[in-house]
C-alpha cells in the first residue's frame, strides 16, 4: 500500500488558492453583466456622438439654407 499526498477536489481549492497571490484584475467589477449589454451601451454612445456631431455641423452651416444634408444613422 502506497501513501498518498493530500488530494485536491474540484470543489475544494483552499490548498491551491493559499499558495498564489491574489490577481490584481480580480478586484475589477464589470460595468455590464453580459456582452449584449456592452454592445447596446456602445451603440448608444455612438448614436449620441453622431447626434452631437450633426448638431455641430448644422450650427456651422445654419447660414446656408439651400444646402440639404442627409442624415446617416
């Protein structure tokens, strides 16, 4: 009969986690839970940016009333 060392279960990582330092990125909490929420948030930011740029463009060319601009969204 052979003597076995301490076995580590998949449910019990206490022996392993004590040997490694805590990773600095483990403290970062994501602002979005899912990738879909992140994509929708980025699309919303892009829409707001386009609206802001359009307002700036319209303010610059307000004196040109004959110029027709197409809105691209």
